[in-house]
C-alpha cells in the first residue's frame, strides 16, 4: 500500500484549522456588531478576544469591511437554510405555500434574532448589496408562487404579483423588526398574537379568493 502523502495530510489539517479560526473570528465580529455597533468591529478587539494575532485576523478574513461582509454572509446563509426548502416545495396550493414561506421567515427571525436584526440593518454598502441581492431572489420566488395562485383563482385578475410579493416581504420584515426591537411596544406575550394576526390578514386579505 502506498503511504499517504504527508504534505497533503498536513495541508488538509491546516485548511481545517484555518476554516475553524475564520469561524471563530466571524462569530466574534458578529457579537461585537450586534452588541456594540460597527465601530466595535476591529481586528485588534477580535484578536484580543480570540487570543490570536491581529495579522491572523487579516489573513483569515480581512479588514473591517471584509469582517462586516463575512458576518452578513453568515446571516444570509442561515436565512437560506430556513427559506430555500419552503420556496422550492410544490406541496399544497399557492395559498398554503405563501403561508409556509411567511411562517418560515417568522421562525428564522424568532430563533435567530441577532442575525435577523443584522439583515434588517446591514453594516455598510457592501453588506447592503448582499442583502438586497438575496431579497430580490426571494421576492422573485414568492412572486412565482403568487403567479401559480393567480392560475388557481386567488387574487384580483391582472394583479402585479411582484408588487404583492414586495408588499408582503416589507410588511413581515417591518413587523418582525418591531416585535424584536429592544425598545418595542410589543411585549413577549403579545408578540405571538401579533404574528398570528398578521398571518390571518395575509390569508383573508391579500390572498382573498374571487
């Protein structure tokens, strides 16, 4: 048997360690941004918390702009994990699928509040561009479901489904942002009822059958 190439084994181990260190750096950057704002995200603070050199932060991720993009990419990846399967499923009619999308979005915001808040207030133009790009994709997917609903007799004939999708997205994002804000007027016990009311409005209003 040919012995393993030690250089390849060492490289693989090195890559794994580099990836793990990158995750640690991004996690710390995320916490700093959520807890203290953009100004707190810097290589010196991250290096001190991770007990590594500042150069390691630069090597694994980069300067502040790169750090902010990295934490945004992490939040977007988590969001996709919640949303992608719901968008692509063909189970149920259009009304059920739209409600499933809304429920998945609510669940993401509820279980990943820090990352949801990051996506509602992206840290800088590059991060905002990433958020906008993913929102555009998901709005398009929602509009496709609504198109199918029009064929099933939901909504007013000739309705612009893209505009409806944007309105639904904005309504739900704004409501969730308000619900999970630090200084919200909506209490923890009331938030569940508010979410249920929003879904009822969605079901009985915007998706009203002819």
